[in-house]
C-alpha cells in the first residue's frame, strides 16, 4: 500500500467523527473553567483545526470569538 492510500484511509476514518481528537464537551467546559486567570470575556481563536466542536462549547461558556 502506498502513502496516498494510507492518507485516504486516515481521512475516511476521521471525517465522520464529531471531533478529530480526544475529549468531549464536558472536558472542554472543565478545562475552560480551570483557566482562572482569563479576562471576563476572553478572545478565543479557532484556527480551523478539526470540526470546531469545541468552538461551540467555548462560545456557550462565555468566550468571545474572532475568526
């Protein structure tokens, strides 16, 4: 099997998942709340990594987003 075949299999496996990494909404919220030294409405940038599932959670938790 060549490199392109492995890349295609990798993408096919991950494209249907709600996240392309570990964790879930609960962990995202927990970690956000642990950041106690943030301003009241911290600026958060989603740099286009993954599906953006954590972006929605952080927005609901009080983050101010710019894209």
